C-alpha cells in the first residue's frame, strides 16, 4: 500500500508477539501482499516498551499494530503512537477479562480483581484507532462489554493458511474410520465431551492430539477404552498431512459463552483440507451456511456427548460417502472461509478506517 507520493506505507508490529502463530502469519502475509512494509519491535519489557523504543531507530512507521493476545503491550505502544501522531491497530483475538473470569473462572465476575481487569482492558479497546475481531459476535462483545467504538471495529476472520492446508486425498478406511481432534485441551474446546462421546462409539478410532491442562483428565476418563488414543503435538507444517489421515474432524464443544463466539482455527483447517467436520452450534458461523453432510459440516449442541456420538455414528453408517462429504467440506470452505474473503475484509478495514 502506497501513499499519494508513491511511498510504501509501513506498519510497526509492536510487542512480544509470536510471529509463527497462525493468526499473525496469515495477516502479516496479507499485509505484505497488499503492498505494506512491515517492521518489528520486540521490547525486552512490555511495560517499559515505549522507553526502550527511544533507544532504537524505528524509522517513521505509518501505524502501530498490537497483535493477538498482547494486551500487556498495548499501553506502551499507545504512548509511542501518540508521540508520533500515528494510528494504532489492535488485534487482541480474545479478551483477557473474558478468559480469566468466564473461561478459567479465576475471579468471580463481581470481584475487585475482575472489575480492575475489565477497567484495564476497556481503556485499550476504547483508545484503539482500529479494533479487529475474528467474528461478528466477538466484535459485538468488544463493543458492548469493552467499549470498542463500533465505527472503528472490523471483522477479519481467522482462516487457514492455504499454502499449508490444501485439500487432502481421501480414500475409504480399511478398517474403523478415524475421528480426529487436535488442540490445546482447554475447557473451550470441550475435550472431556469428546472422550465421553468416544466411549459410546467403540466402532470408530478416536484420536485426541495435542497437549494442555485437561489432557491428563481426558486420559484418565479414557482409561480401559482401547479405541481412544492420544498423540503428542504434531509439527504445524505436518498438520495438514495428519488431518489427511483422518476421516472426520472434530471442532470445539465447550459450553462457555466464549466458545459460542468463535470459529476456531481447526474448523477452517479441517474444511480447507477437505474433511467433514463436527463442531458445536454457534451463531458465529455464516447464517446461510448449511448444516449437514451435504455441506461437510455438522453442528451439535454444546457439551452434549450423546448427540456428538450419534452424529459420528451417522458418518460411520455412510462411510462409503466420506470422500464425497470431504469434497463438499472443501466447497463450504471456498464459499465462506477462503483466504480471498479474509484478505478483502482486512484491506477494506484498513482503507476505510486508517
């Protein structure tokens, strides 16, 4: 992106962010492809970042970007942006207050700590020049609960990296079909729900891949059920191939309000790889997206292992059709979730609000 004088616009990515996290990787690539120049500033201390910046030659950026999960970097970045008279783009992806109070239940909603955390976070959302949200429901939450300006809030979905998550060949399984979940074993994902469903369907092979706080609980619940298996983390670059070995993918099944506001990475990635997906019902998905094998995606009530088990059985009963269902899943991806649509949302937001 260039100015009227022909100079490329520069965005300074500020903070202790993870450049390999998929959200950051996708948006950074879109920005470069869209003509922006990116530079990074990774301060040793989030709190003293603005002071540290004084001793670095950061050039003359046109905007500052604070990325996913980096609320602790916001205030220093805001001070830097104010001194330069440039806008700040805030892409938090989640709310720290929401996570600590409602997901982790670390503090009660009316506790002093929860109220202090909410005040701390509200001043960020209200002072950002542009706020990015991954779904319409998350945007509404940021506006209603955290003071984001509705005129400066834009939805840019998470998506999948299409260079990695390509359509995978799907042949019929020789034996029992594999039902695959991968994730970080947190409550939002509902891995315990998956294990309880798996117990009800021994005619399938269930694999839970990844690491996280609830993994040990899940392994204990699955003890004695040889058709339920656990795997450690798969390297990100090999994840598409691992998805390709499975027959049906699982999304998230947690019953929290946050779980109902998100479309997780794994949903985009499974559909992009051409695998049927079962996940919890949510208004975060496009209103006109069909629900069922004909769309390659099936929605079930949150926190309900019996219904999840029943839907897995439906897939097993039609396992000769699994490759065709996978192709329909890919069609749903291309129709609703492609990189092209996400890139357009990002670029439209930047041009409209900055």
